[in-house]
């Protein structure tokens, strides 16, 4: 199983630790592309703070992120699983997983990133600010920039099992599973169910979405479940107590759509 996750806007600070070594990160086929984005981002943030703030879409309260980006090559690093924070990662609770579940997480979780393309949770990275929606002056939109290198690397990383896609829309632009890989991919949507005037209403709510996805991954890892494909995923989630509805694609080469229905957080 390969689980595709979005990053978090908020990130822990890596005050100490060895400096970045892009050559030591997982998915070495992305190294050249990572170096290109890194060089562009560092140069932008070191040369023109005002332009960097505009390009990165930062509020005045986040201007400190620009200096952080300018110093990425010498900044301390921590495992990506410790750098990423926020609702999904709080619910996932990597630090409190038992040893076996943690090993499964290190093998199966892949976090997408505007700067790194994608990293595994054990990869050492510095804290940074660069979303997939950013358009760097020399590279353009990062979602489009990453498509070619991702297309070269991700099919092999996907192996021959389930691809569980929990990414937000912006990060899904960087890689879309195709062909045989798409056929064993499940994209998950979390819907909140409420009864209004005696009628059920379902809506997508961001907080429910992120927290439920984090718990869902944690439960799969903790239970040692490794679904081989979307049908097995649906069965596993129901076994874990989730209310799940699934729709198989009308034709081959398309991902399954899986809805997880929640009533409360």
C-alpha cells in the first residue's frame, strides 16, 4: 500500500540537526528537480523579500518565512514526519505508533510537497514555506512543473498494491495515476452527514476531512492492514468501523471513488 498525503501549511521548526542533503532523500529520481526548485526558491527569498512575499502568498505576519526559505541549505533538518503538523498529522499521531506500525508508516506514507515533490516520513528536511500552488518566476506553477518528474518516478514507487490517495486538490495536480496504477487507486472523500428537517444532508467539511483521513491511516497502520486494492480497502475500513460508500469506475484506467461518512468529529 502506498498512501499519498498532502503536507501541512504549519511546520515544526528544525533548530538543530544536520543540514539538508537532497541526495539522501527517498525517490532519488526527483533529486535534480528538487535542486532546481530549491535553488529558485532560495534565490527569490534571498534577493527580494517583497517579491517573495507576493509570490509565496504570505501575509505580513508570515514574512519571517522568507528568511527561513533563504537559509534552507544550511538550516537544521528533522524527519519529515516530525516537520509536518496540523489537523491531519495530529490525528495520524506518528510519534505514538508502536514500532511495527511505525515501520509500516515509513514504508507506505508519501507526503507531497511544492518544494520536494514528494518525501517519505523518515526523510530529513528543514522547515520551509512553499505550497504546490506557488508560481516561481523561473519555473511557473509548481503543480505543472512536477508532473514530468513524478510521472517518471511514482509508478515504480506505487509497486503493485493499493494506492490510497488522500491528497488535496492542489497536490493532486502534481501526479495523476494512470493506466493499471489508476485501476488500483482509491481517492477518498470525507462527508459529514447531518439531518436537517428530517432529510439527510452531506457536505465536505475541511476539519472533518483532515482529521478523519489522519485517523483512517492510523487505524490501518495500527491494525496491520495492507489492502491489495480498492475493494479490499473498503472491506478493511468497514472492519475498522467506518461508514463507507464506494463507486467503481465505469471503465478501466480510472481511480475508485471512496466516500467516508461521518456524523461528528
